[in-house]
C-alpha cells in the first residue's frame, strides 16, 4: 500500500466550496486510478482539512500522476482549490507512507 497525506488550512467561508471541489476531483481522479480518499476536518482547528489517499502501490500513484499532469480539468480544479486556501497559511503539507505494515491498536 502507498499512502499520501495532505494537510492544509481553508478559509472559513470557503470550506463547503473546497469540499465540493475535492469531491469533484475525487470523481475525476478515479477515472485515472483505483484509489480511496478519506477527508477529515480537524476538531481543534476547524479550518484545517486532512486528505488521506490510499493506493495499491507507488507505481499506481506515479502512473496516475503522469496521466493527470496535463489534464485541463485537473488543472482547473486545482486552481479553484488553491483559491480556497487560507492566504495567511497557504502551505499544503504532504507526507508519504509506504512499504510498511499498518497496525490497529485496540
């Protein structure tokens, strides 16, 4: 399994719009790759969203990104997404997890 995690802050009045863009992007991405996306809103920081993307392999992720990089629809959605970010904290933090075992702690 190959996992990408993205964290970012959205303008308070743009959260619903951002979620709509993410939903549309998810449907588009699924035309290129079989993956699962989870999105969560921080309880402590309500304007912070975390996206978790689960891919079968790093190769699947790389191939999908190659196919999508020049797609005008993807580029347009990404530009719209960037406009929803908080201008005081526009950074998108990205993490990668791979080739490991996931543990469930009870």
